[in-house]
């Protein structure tokens, strides 16, 4: 495979975006490369195309497989493992969101529950902290419940939900042209 200029830009940007989200840059670049690759690639090919060490590629592939966005592929007559990314964008979104929920939101809810319980057991000086933590716990639960509900939507319904942003804004009293900051105040 030869990286076209568009593919190269995408791979580099995906790495930067992944890093901004707290994901290893190389891991994000490996994912991007496999996403735009028409055929499964082996670790050596990935290493050469991205100009990163073989061990870094192997570590990234293991993590991407754990996330569920990359899978190992075997080709008859070829002893090398090859890898391919999920190609369906909506399925990739679902898998990443589920993994982020599991890794980030679920532990946050558990911590907030513990902190609220601890603050309730404290004296009056803990009241403000408890109130703030309860607000954050309620919000975090609401977001994860919302995610769980939309995750069960069939893909066409989820796409309609995403595309219907302007209609939802009107339905809930906002203006589609209104900046997010203005509607938050």
C-alpha cells in the first residue's frame, strides 16, 4: 500500500486528534491507516508506512484489538497476522463510545457515589461539597443513561437522530444558528 496525500493527512490528523482525547498518537495513527487501507496489513507493513518501531505497532495493535476497533485476519497460505479496522463508521462510533463509557464514565460514577456517601457521613462543613458532587453524579448518570438508550437504536434511526440536530433544537426551544455557549447560559 502507498499512502496517498489525503490518506497521509488523515492518518496524521487522526493521531493528533487521538492524542487530544488521551489516546496514544501511534495507536490512533495505526487505526487511521487500517481504516483507509483497502486490504488488511501486517505489522511490518504498518511499521514501514508509519515509520514507527515494530514494538510500538504491536502494542498499538493489541490495544486496538482490546478496544474492538481492529481485528486480526488470516489469509490462507500466509503465516503472518494481518489486521483490519472496522469499516462501518457508525459501528466504530458505537464501539469507541462503549469502551469510553466502560473505561471513563463507569469508574467516575463509582467514585462519585463513594464521595457522595463519604460527604453525607461528614459534618455540616461537607454540605456544599456533597451538593456539588450530587449534581455531578446526577449529570453523569443522565449522560450514561442517554448513551445507553441511543446505543440501542438501529443504525438508520441513530443517523436520523444525528442529522436532526436543527429539528431537535427547535423542539427543545433553542435556535439552530445559536452558538452553543449562548444557549448554555
